[in-house]
């Protein structure tokens, strides 16, 4: 068990550099399967989801060289069409990108149903609808998704997504880049990582236009030849440090960001009373007083991201007044509110809305990281709270945050990590 132990109350001061975007990296790595030459990829975050995907690609026969902590060279020329190991695939949601990438490369995919954070039912019907529009036959049997291209290969098609889905938009792009003719995807997601995947594929020789708008057009090409690419900074990691600075208090310069991607978070934190200053590739958050209440509703980009919902809820937990958080993307992303309640927060969930009555103080205790972003929210809560907070199952946090302990320690936080068979309790640390 990995646990984080936090002594709350220390303000955050200094600067923190943001790593590459997790949700871009976890699509770009499977996308290397489509490339016949070498891909040099920079700014790859060193997080456990990425390490898992590299293990899967390695198992499939990819040649992978680490040229530095965040730079990889990947050559998938000799990959055989092996079924990726089920025990690895089931541990990560993004393994669904192997379906689009394998289908595009080999005309056949056989991938275990993806795992990942549990926010209620997370179907992949829109991905399948897209593959079928390209002529594939797709079956879900025995916990696997099996997809096959017709004899003469996939051909361009027209897909209208019924739900704005990040995963479906990217997966259909992956399946379409090497097929004959033009694919049009309508009502697509517009998140920065969608543009990043399109830019990566275009840098390798694909012809994709419209990424970042509602309609993406993919003109199929014969081959992708390889090249170099740098992944964009992580919007959610940046937002998490912004929320931490606002909730805990202090003055933090968040470096290596694209401020445009953070507009909705900047606006919300300003509304709540934090001082936010934008620079070309950095953002400063300063907060010296208790934040004010606000309301937020999560929605697809450019709306407020669902992946920032638990972190902003922690800002509201100690703000003055009553805030409402409405989840507009998932059925069930409020499991963490019970943990916040154990720390003295006053949160009541009614359907898709959490009603948060701000309290002046939260107190440390033993809590559980229910998932990646909920875990990040528990870290912020622990930094705000009086006394000691122990976060169990902190491995979830390491799926998406590179060196969170080192980065927060540099900002003055008192946080440490323990890995133990016998979980530490608050009684052990006093
Ligand atoms: N949905 C369907 N059918 C589909 C696909 C999605 O009904 O075929 C529904 C989902 O159940 C959900 C909504 O549509 O209610 C949106 O899901 P989406 O497909 O956009 O999410 P995803 O691709 O599964 C990615 C990120 C998530 C992030 C969401 C939303 C990756 C690997 N995951 O998931 O990231 O919450 O987009 O932005 O990119 C995280 O990083 O913590 C995380 C959970």
C-alpha cells in the first residue's frame, strides 16, 4: 500500500514546473503503433499510466529507448499483432486506444475491456460506432473487444457522435489515419489533448484537419513515417496546483503551461477571490484570505473539466458560503465527498449536485484516494487541514501526477510517501 502522510497548515510558495499531458501521452503512445519509423517523443510524463502503456507496447514487440526522464524513442516497425496482456490492459482506461491503433495498423484488434477510474458505467459504444462506420466488424465477447477490417481494408466514413466523447474522438482518428478515403467525425470532443494527438499524427505524416473544432476530417494516407514531437503541458496537473495554491494559500508560479487551456479554472479561482496572473507560459496564483463561495458545472472543453471537479470542491469546502458543484459528464463522481466529510467538510450530494457549506477549518484524519483526481483532491484537503492526514491507496495519484511529493515539497508542503504492508495510522504518526 502506498500512503501519503501530510502535516497540514504550511502555505505554498515558490514555483512548480508542469509535466506533459497524461491524457495526450496515453493516446500518443498507442498511436506509435501506426508509425513505420522511429518516433522521438519529448515531455512524456513519468507517471504510472505511461509506464504501464510502455510495458504493454514492449510486450507487443516495440523497441523503446528512454533518452531521458521525459524523452522516449519508440520504434514499432517490428511489432507483431499480439494480444496485449489482459492483466496490464485492464488496469488502465486508455488501453482502449489499442483497439483503434491495432485496427488501423493490422486490420484486426483483440483487446481486453479497459479498466480505469470507476465513475459509474463507462461504455465505449461511440468508439465502436466509429469503427463500424469505417467498415469494421466489432464484437464484445468474453471481456474482449474484437474488431476486424473487411477484406479490402477500412475505408473512410462519416460518424456523428451521440455523446461528446474524448476517447471516441481520438480512437476513431487512430483507426482512420491509414484507411483509404476521407473520414469525417462530427460532434467531436475539443480538449487540448485531442489537438495534441492530431498534431502528433500530422507530424508523423497524417492528414488531419479540424481538431479542436466540432468536426474533424481525416484524409487517409498510406503510411506514417516517423519524426519528433513534444507533448503539451498537462492542463489538469496545472489546474490542480492552481487549486492547491488557492485553497491552501500562498504564492505559487506554475510554469510550463498554456494559459489558454486554463481559462475556465483561472476564471473560477478569480471569482472565488484568488489573485491569478497570466504570463506567456506560466500562471501565478496568490491567495491570502479565505476563498468565497461559487458554483460550477463540469462539461466538455472549453467548459470546466470534470477532472478538476474534486479539486475545486476542496477549494469550496473551506470557502465562505454555500457552493454547488454539478457533475455534467459522469454518473457518479462524488464518492470522494464522504472522505472530505471525515475531515470535517460539510458536503451533501443530491443526484448530480454536491452542496458544499464552507467550514473555516478541516481536520486531518485517515482518508482514502478513491481514484486519481479524488486522490489529488485529498492531497489539497490534507494541505489545508489542521493536523495529520494519511491518504491510503495513493498509487491512484501516481497514475497521473509526476513527482507530486517532490513538487509539493519544493513549494513548502510537509508531505511524505510511505510504501508499506502494514498501513500507517494517525495514531502511529501522532
Ligand atoms: N461515453 C459513452 N459512450 C462512449 C464513450 C463515452 O456513453 O462510447 C460517456 C461516458 O460514460 C462519459 C462521457 O461519455 O459519461 C464522456 O466520456 P469520455 O469518452 O469523454 O471520457 P473518456 O475518454 O473515457 C477521458 C479521460 C478522462 C476524462 C474524460 C472527460 C483519458 C484516458 N481519460 O475519458 O480522464 O475524465 O475524458 O474529459 O483520456 C482523468 O484523467 O482523471 C480521467 C478520468
